[in-house]
């Protein structure tokens, strides 16, 4: 019986090829779009699942209060981890881990920067790292040993059997490979290519001996029976107790691994707030919206075609068909179309995956053989099939066979209203997506166009590594001789991300009860002019820094803290030593591109310190030729170190990576949702024109023009799109206003965006419907009236 239903369904599909194509292709696009998004969502939700003991792994965060605001950091003292393990019985293991910085590794002529960490040996057991070669129990015992990833081993040796071989680090020391581990998945929060013994890092950083020096990460593994709330209560004032009450400002708590990626963001009250999870929710909603639009399209076309099959239903009822068998027949037809659409969707997803990965910067795979994916695909087919087939099935099976076979017109009843309602819902969702896309784009451009307080064009940044940092004056002189360099500045960190701060700065008139967090940055005399910053008052550092070792330059935000009018040149600061303020620089934006500038102090750099060199290119030149000349100078003064550089404007654009991804994805899926809606609209317009063939023929015989007839057929659908605009506009306005308010610095919601989106939807709908309306209007009326 069921087999017979599907045979009849297949014949009906072939009989109405255009209708079948529109229905199946529209649903296939919807399923493919939803599949791509759900693959991305799955990847986000499974971050760090690679680690078997994920539920018992934590990072130590500190909560520090400054000027009545609470800040949460992951930087911790070097003494914290061992002390916690010794004092807290619920803790199974702790591991201290250095920041993930690149080191230069070399073998022969092959030199590559690889990112990794110095870490306590316990990290191997805590993360259950999978060793391909080597003994995990002793891999980090020797001070100059190193564990490397499979990929790193292949990059240097084209082989993974490399234990016992050596790698030179920073062209200085030899490290012996003690183990090779499997590559960590891309969806891992803390990824590394190498691990070296923490005692090596400890021997070179004496600051680890002080509780007040937060310079590394501390990972904690709790025993399975441990209670997180109880442990956090014990360690809340741990640092205060260890420092005999001196560090009352720093509180500690454990933050679980399963929240690192999606939630690791905190407000100024010390409360956790949504991180990446808000984008997971957003794209999840978009996926369901696109899928809903496709299902509505599918259901709408199936319902619209129902009247064409009224006589078939009448005949089958007369010969004894029951309502239940008729309903099952139409549901089987819908399921068959949904299954075909799902198959096509899988193919479309496979074709699109490479481009989609480039768009979202991931390495997603289709994984069609995975039970979860197969189950979800089957569920989509069943849900779409039953949703699309249920109403037509019940609607068609209720036809009176006598009325149908007499050739009387079937009353559309609620079916017409449902079709119209579904069209309105489709276009409402599509218009909302388009409006949101435009406003996200406006917000990105608004922030990119703000006055940052520095210029980012024509500036190269390169890291100061190796011997070059010890003879910078010579490097500077040779660079200027190239004729393509206008100015050069040095700093200990990127202007976009300043990660050093302190509350230990005081001045005359400061409230003794207030701790104020001040960012600290080192920069030479070329730093301010190279970055195009503006000195509001005072002077810059001297070129030779002679006499400026105890001088500082501060920004406007800091100057206004010291004195309301900002006139602070000549005043003194105390930061352990006394410093004289010699200048005030105009506020520039750093760290958070959406916020205002935080208080900052600029110190002269220490001799031989590492950091960043900024090179402003000047004059008329070819960019690649200019970079080649700069590279030649750098390499000659830094032999053995590859020249790596970035343009500052490119680094700046990367600050908006997530927002740009959202805007691009919303654009793609917004356009596709419009296409799906228009496929449905095209089918409905075609059906309407076909249903009103005789009416059109009569009107044409009586003298109606093509324009009049086209307007008659188009008017109904244009009204539906206008209603959609009326629904979409307030919803989009509310959603985007709330989204923009989450940023301190944001654009406003402009009225013309809504007009543009509405007009675009109207034009697209009009173009879609008009083609069918004109086709019906120019048809020969004789063909439609000959059987009357």
C-alpha cells in the first residue's frame, strides 16, 4: 500500500515539473542553509570536548576592584598554583602555563615561529594529551626538553619519529624533542604547537617569586567528588591570606572549561556576561528562520496546488477511498519531496562547505555518516514532510465529491487566508534579516570611521626579536636611508592591545581610598609622531632619551583624573619611583574599539627590551617595493630571523572579525531567504494566474489592457508584501536597537534603512509576480474560453 502511494507521488511530481522544481529546490536551499549554520553551531558548542576530563578542568580567574569597578583577569601569580594544591584537598592537580607566545625554532636553514607554552608537567595528565611518541610521564622533566605536535614535527622533519632530535630556539639554545603529541582540534580554546618545562621559564623570570606579580595562567583539575561552590568559597581570599592581608583587592575563583569559549566575558560589576554564545543563539535563530521560510514555501505551494487535484480526490472518493487513505497519500507525497530536497541539500552543503569555511574561518566537515547528523536530517525530512503535507491532506480529503465532479468551484475558505498568512510570515522574516544586515554593516563602518586618536594607514608593524633590539639607532638610520620610510617608533606592545596595567600610581590630591587602574605602555620619541598621535600639551621624549628616564607622557583621560582642566605638565607621579609628567597626548582608543580611552601612562623604553617596531612609509612608491627595501634592512641587522610584518590597518580590521562574519553571513542568508520566498511567490502567482484564466479571458474580450490585467493579478501579492513590511519594521527596529545598546560607541537606527529594505522587497516581489501576470495577460483569450 505505502509503496503504491509513493509510486503515485512520483508520477505526480513528473506530471507537474515546474511546481515540483520550485517546491523541492526551495526546500533544498533552506535545508542546506540551515545545515551550514548548524554545523557552525555544533562546532561552537563542542569546543574543548577533546579533553576527557573537561568537566573537572578550570582556569583560575582573579576579581580585582578599582575605583568601585570590578575587573576579571586570567593573569595570576606564579606562587598561586602550588600553594592551592597544597592547601585545598579538593584540588587534584594544578599547572602553571606561560602566555601563548611564538618562539623561533630552526633546523638547518628551516626557521619557523611556532606558538606554545612553558608549562608544569601536570598539564600533560590534566589534558590527557595523546602521545604518538615519547613517555608522557617524563617528557617535561629535563629543563631543555620540548614536546611538539604532529604538525610541527612534519613541518621540520617530514616525520613524527623525532624523539631525541634537537631544535634550536631563538638561534641560541638547543632543545631536545622528548615527545610528539596529536594535533589539538581547531575548536580548542588553548591551542599550542609545543610545550616546554615550566622550570625553564621560572629560571628566567624572577618576578614569579612575588604574589603581586600576575604574569601567567593557572589551570586547576578538581577531584570528581569536589563541589565547585565550596572550593570557590575556600579560595576567594586565598591571595589575601598568603600576603597577610596586603592583597585585599585581588580575589580568586575557578572558572570551568565548558564556559571558556562561549561565556568568558565579564562586565564592570564582575558578573559573567554572554560572550560567543550570543552569536550561537543568533545564528541558531537565523537557521530556524531560514528553514521555517523554506517549510512555509513548501507548504504554501502544496496547499495552492490542491484545487488542481480536486477532481482526482472526487473520483477516488466515489470509488471508495477513505479520508485516512487520501490523507496518507498526500503526506507520502510531501515526504517524498522533502526526502528528495534533503538529498539535494546535502549535495549543495557539500559544494558550499569550502566557501563557508573561508567565511567563518573554521574547518567544518559534512560528517554525513555521523549518527547525530543522519538523525537530524531524517528529523528535518519528517517534520517538513508532515508540516507541508498535513494541511493539504486534511483540506483535500474534506472535498465533497458531488460538488467537485459537477465542476462547481471549490470554496477556498481558510486555505486562501492561510496561504496569504504564510507569504506574509515569509517576507516578514526575510525583510527583518535584510534590515539587520544593513545595520550591522553600518555599525562596523561607524566604528572603523571613528577618530581613534592615531593614524593607521601606511604603517608596518614588526616584532623586535633577536639582536636587532640591541642596536635600534643603527637600524633606524639605515631604514631612513632607503627613502621609503618617513618615521619609526618603538613600543613594548601593540597600540591596539595594551595588556599591562597597575593601580600602584599616586599623585598629589589623589583620594587615598581609591584604587584606579592605569594602563602602562613604553614608547620612544618616534612612537607618537609615527602613529600620528597629537600632543595636547608639553613635549615629546628627547631623541636620545637623555634626562628622560624619569619622565612620562600621559593621555587626556589620565590628565583629567589628576586635575579637572587637564593642565598637569610638570606635576609628579609616584609609581615606586618619582616621575615627571612632560606631556599630555590626545586620547587614543585601544583594546576595546567600541569604548572610550582608558587612563594611560607612556614610559620611555628600557634598553634592549622587546616589543614592536612601527614603520611609517612615506612618499610616492609601490608598496611591495617599499616593503622589500625594509625587509632587506631588517634581515641584514637580524640574521637568522625571518622578517614578518603586518599593516596596522589590516590589524585594525581584524578587531571586527566577529562582527564582519555576522554581517556577511546575515547578508548571504538574507538574500537566500528572499530567493526562497520569491520561489514560493512565483509558484503562487503562476497558480493564481492559472486559476483565473477564464476571468482574464473574459476581461480581455471586454477590452481590458495588458497593464490593467497585470495590475489586477499583482495587486494582491504587493499588498501582502506591504503587510510584511508593517510587521517586519517594528520587530527589526526593536531587535537592532537592543543590539546597538550593547556597545558603548554605536551608530543610530536610521529610517531610510527600513524604506530601502521595504522598497527592495517590493521591487523583487513585483518583478517575480509581474512575469506571471504579464504572461497570463498576453495569452490568447480564445484558448481559455473555447470550452465554455
